[in-house]
């Protein structure tokens, strides 16, 4: 379907740089980041930026597709995440990965973190149940994850971990 302007424009506070990161204030901003990194027309423009949480984010009842998600272990939908996500010591809570038929088989806040990608200072409370490959922070990590923690309940199939499902 054709994308509307709000789906292709960031409208985040900030500039996406280390000095002035894009600010993620609520669940709508996290979903927006997911949409931008999973849409072919915008993925390359947003997967390499710097993002910072400004508050705890409650995902209760929100359908969520991972940032830079994959339809299989080797197929990234938009662009692999090469930027930085600084949780700023906040929590993304009540995120549930149970609507498995919707978004392929690989799940996490981020689907794929590439060699230059960084996630830091983040707590995720996640619930996953089903025939999925899963890591609450990221399904696959080729980058750096530091000072992160995970709580919740996780049940999956092959590559399953609290923080990361498949780490290189």
C-alpha cells in the first residue's frame, strides 16, 4: 500500500547523532522506529542513527514488529540496525511476542544488529511463547550490547536467549 507521510518521516525530537540523538518518548516512537527501519524506502535512512529513550515505555496491548526484523534467519526485511539505541537506564515493559504468524520467526526489540550496531543501558521485560527464534534485546547480534538486562518469560524453539538469541 502507499505510505502516508507520517509513516516515512521520523518526526522524532533530535537529529539522530551522538550529540543530539533522536528521542524515543513513548510506545508510538518505538513503533515508528520499527516502521522506518522495516520500510524499504526509509530503512537505510534510519537504521544507522542514534536513539535514546527518555522514559520507561509500556507496550501493553501494542502489536510490535522488531526494529530491523527478519522473515527468516538470513533475510532482513528493511536494513540491519547499525545505529545506537541507548536505553538511558529505562525499561521497555509488557512487550509480548505471541502473534507469531504476523512477523516471521525472528523476534526481539531489534531483529538484526550488525557489526557497527550498539544497544546499551536498557532493561526489557518481555513475554515470548511459541515456535520462534528469540532474544529480548535482539534476535541476532553482530555488534555490541552492554549494561542491558531482561526479565519476563521466554519460550522458543532453537536460537533462544534472554538478551540475544544468536550472538556472533
